[in-house]
C-alpha cells in the first residue's frame, strides 16, 4: 500500500511546488502588467483580438524602460524555471518591442474584454498578495508616474483600477481625471501614505485636480 501511495505523494508534492513557484513568479509578472501600454485597449481595439505574439512595446525615448522590462522577463524566467524565447526588436524609427507567443498568452490571459476593448481583470488584481500589488503599482509608476500622479492617454479603465489599488494600499484620497482633449488625457491623483512616498520616491506633492475643463471622479 505504501509503495503504491509513494508515487501519488511525489506527484502531489511536485504539483504543490510548481504552484508555489508560479505564485512567487507573480511578482515580476505584476510589475510587467503595471508597465503595460493600454492605450484604448490591450488588444486590437478594432477587431478585439490580441496582437499575435506581442508582449509589450516602447517608444524610442523609453529605452531605459525597455531595458528594465527585459530584466523583468529574465526574473520571470528564473522564477518559473523556463525560457519564453523572447525576441527584442527595434523598428526603423527606434520603437522597441518584445515578442513571444508563449509569454504573450500568459499576459493576455489576465485581461478581460468589454466589447472589443480589453483591460486587466481588476478582480484578479485585487486578489493578489500585498507585495504583488505593490509590484503592479511600482511598474505603472515607473513608466507613467510623476510624484503622486500617474498619467497615460486613453486608458481610463487602467487609471480607475490604479485608483482603487492605491486606496487599498493606503492612499487617503484618489481621483481619476479625464481631460477634454484629443486623445483623451487620463490621469490619477492620489494622496500617498508615508510608505508610498518612500516606495515611489515622491519628493514633492502635486496639488489635487480641479473641476472645469476636466472630468474628475473621486474614488
């Protein structure tokens, strides 16, 4: 009986170890998701389908950000003990993009569709452990943040998700702002906790938004 039970025990232990490794790997994955460009939609907003093999893209002036993103990919590979065979490409005008069908599917699986538009599943994000939520915030702030604001164009869903997240992590106030511009300038204001000030390197607090030419939604 014990001889037959041993392989099953080893199988369970192996699955448990794999699950624990996958959970620990969520750290770099969450930071990568925070850095994600969600202009209008993660997916092709006309057809509503993922862009085949595309992991992430960066503008020419974002080379340092792309270098950091590449380090996160390496961290994710070490944590999951697998290679994603990621290709880094530089376009004719200096745009940088990362491609891997396997990694793209892993990232896209965390998105939900609203019509043809896709945004990160906020319920999944809010279920993550605190350390991983901080990694998501750090990723978003690294790419789009300045002091106690985070700005990105046509990304209202991501801004609202970030607003709920910073409140959950200790910000006393948060407001999603949509400017009446083309493209729509969307940004987040938050009143950071002392921990946020240290973690995000905030040195000077920006003033809260004013209603007028912008639509302000306090979260």
